[in-house]
C-alpha cells in the first residue's frame, strides 16, 4: 500500500475519485450537468475578457463618433461667428457712412444746388513729384475732369485730373501741379494756393500772390474763391500756419495746413455739379 501511494499514478487516481465525488455533489445541489459546469468554469474568464474588449472597442467608437460630432458643431459655430462678425462690420460701415452723410448734410444745406458722388479711396500714390489718390467713381456717376473733391466736412481734398467709367484720378491739394484761387475769410483778400515740392513731404501747401497790404495772421482760414466759375467757392482749403517775406523784401508767401486729412482720407465726395 505504501509503495502504491508512492507512485504518482496512485495519487492521481485518488484525486480523480475525489473530484468526481465533488462534481456529483455540486450537480445534485444545483441541478446542472457536471460536465457543463466544468466547461462554464473554464470558459468564464475567457468570456469576461472578450466582453471587456468589446466594451472597450464600443467605447472608443462612441468617443470617435462624439469627437466627429463636436468637430462638425465647431465648424458650424465658426461659420455662424464669421457671419455675425460680417454683419457687425457691415453695421459699423453703415453707421460710419451715416455719420459722414450727416456731416455732409450741413454742406448740402448750404449748397442745395450742388450734386455729389460718394466715393471710396482705392489707391494712393505719393512720390517726390506728386500726391494723388484714385476713387471708385467715374463718368458713370457724371464725374468729370476739373471736379472738386471734398471730405464730409466740406474741406477740399483735391481736383479730378483723369476719369474712367468707374474710377477717377485726383490730384490732392498737396500736389505741386495743383493751383487754385483762394480767399482769406477774415480779410477777404484773394491769393493763390498751390502745392510745393518742399512742403509736400510735410503735408503742407503754399499760399502765394498775397496782396502787399493784406493783414494776414496765423490761423486765418483760407477757402476757394470761386472766381472764374472753374471751382465752387467757399470750400475750406486750410489755415495759415506762417507768413514770410521773400528775398526781394516785397512779396510774401504763406504756409497752409490743409483742413482735409489728405494723407489718411478713405472716403470722399465729388462735386459733380454746382451753380
């Protein structure tokens, strides 16, 4: 007997008998076939792992699906925001245009017989030889060479030099090629305003042909004279910054600061007709 149990085979037989007895007892209690029960016990860990992996993959799928939905929603929100920003810009542009028209209304009330073409500056050309801007109105809006261009306050910006169907080239008051008759408002003295190469870079123009007896002072306002009916009268050109006597000791010249912000102007009005 002792030799028998020392054999491994003997131990296995005893273990098998005990396992069979245990299975019989479990089967009797649970009513489940012992073979089925063993299979369930053996396969249960595998089923748990498989179920866990399926749940993980489903979670990843749901996460990706949710991410795609968030991306789509984000793009839609960006589009809506862009539309709202565009509406705000349009509203701001309309508000600024309304303000400019309100300012221009004062000029229009003073000159009800004048007609205007509203314009936007599309190009600026400032060189050592000239100062010009291009507007987005032309012959289609009855703009012609020689028309005066003003800002919303009625200050002179320049004079139209060349015209296309949808554009016009304007020489500003700073351009050395521009000359026009002016009048000093306080004293009613006539003179000539013209661009100057040396002053153009400083954003100034020159006042010439000042009468010898004219009592001009710094700050005097200068307007277009309207003489000769070439340009409308009363357009504010600028104010006198200084007066100096020329080398001959007789003639005098002045320096004018333009009333219009010529260098930064974005919107202007062309006077297409005046009485």
